[in-house]
C-alpha cells in the first residue's frame, strides 16, 4: 500500500490549522514508510469544491489520507495539538495504516 498524499483541509487565520501545518511540514514525510506528500487545501478558496467546503467547514483542521492506486480518501482521527516531532510522525504512520485496515 502506498499513500500518495496527506490532505490537510484548513483555513487561513485558523491557529489550529496553521499550527498543525507547521508541525507536519517539520516532519520528514518523504522518509516515512510509506512516504507521504502533504497537500494543504484552504476550504475557503474558490477552487475548493462546494461539497468539501460544506463537509469540513466547522471541522478544520482535518487530515485525510489518499491512497495512490484508487484515489480512496479516508479521514484520520483528530490529532492532538500537543503532538509534535517523533510522536506526531509515529501517530501519523499508525493512523494512516489503520485507516486502510493495515494495522
């Protein structure tokens, strides 16, 4: 199983969103097993599909892992704002594997 991307649905000006993005960008995501690419999506941008905006409007920040072969997207549990560094990387790897029943 290879995960092509980790989607972070967020909003500009949201301190939780910006904090999570900063913590994720500090991780060596390309070195995880499997490697992950972070894609940040501002739900308030015009190009964001309306169904995404409606689904995540009051939920951001939301992490969704996207499987590379079939494009399946699975939301991850809400991550603690206290997790960072190695602890966040371990949580992320476990959450991604569990999302696809590989735990």
